[in-house]
C-alpha cells in the first residue's frame, strides 16, 4: 500500500492531494515496520530444552526400532539392504553381524522372535562431540514374541551395548554397535 501511495504522489498534479497521499504512504510504511515485529513468532526447535542424553536416547530408540525391523528380513542380503539406510558404510557389516548373533532373539524350535516394543532406552555413559557424533554405553529392553503350533513364546531381553551414531544426510546412522551383555531382566 505504501509503495502504491508513493507512486501515486508522483503521478498526481494536485498539490493538496499529493501531500495527503504522501502522509498516508508514510503512515502505512511506518505501520508496516511497527507491525512486522508484532507478527513475528518464536521459532521452537525440536531440541530446545533437551539434554545430550535425551537427544541420544531419542535417536537411539529410532535406530533400534529400524534395526529390529531389519531383523525380520529372511536373507542376509535383504537384512543388509534394510540396514543400509541406518548404518554408515563402514559399520554395515558389523551391524549385520551383531544382528545375526547378539540382537536376534531365538525361541524354541529355532525361530526368530519379533520385537514388539523397545523400552527403557537409557544412555549410561558417553557424550556428543562437536559434530554431533554420540559415543557411549547404552541399555534398552525389548519385548519379543514368536508363535508356532498355536501358542506364543515371549521373551524380554535387556541389552547393554557400546554404541556410536551420528547425523548423516539428515538422519541418524550407526557408526558402531557392540553388544556387551544380553540377558533376561528377571535373572
């Protein structure tokens, strides 16, 4: 509106009308500047107020959920393809090996249990570096089940592991995962 007023001022030959439009244009311009601040709003970041441990625990929870989805793949090639988006190139083979040996939950008959829930994700020790890489010791609990011949086998496993993950291409990826302990929380 202010810009249109200034253009009109130069096109109008009547001195009073030109003066009046100049005043209106200046008032509109001043009001625009004054209201710009009033219309601003604070930007809330998803990390505001979160500690490093909270950020690490949230990132690790998402990564673990994806690892256990990859565990459902039947062939090693398909598991590797499912792990590829959540593991750095250097960590892919290590993560696939951990999934095969220490993260897989076997039930009587040799079947693999499906993880239904990941809870109690806690970062015990560690921290984030300047580039956002987290290194430390973490614990989590999974509830898993597998069914065959008309009945369910349920397992609850508490893990303790050395983990390293970092932001890569807009999402978190594992750089390392080494299971230190896997046991029943009731034992």
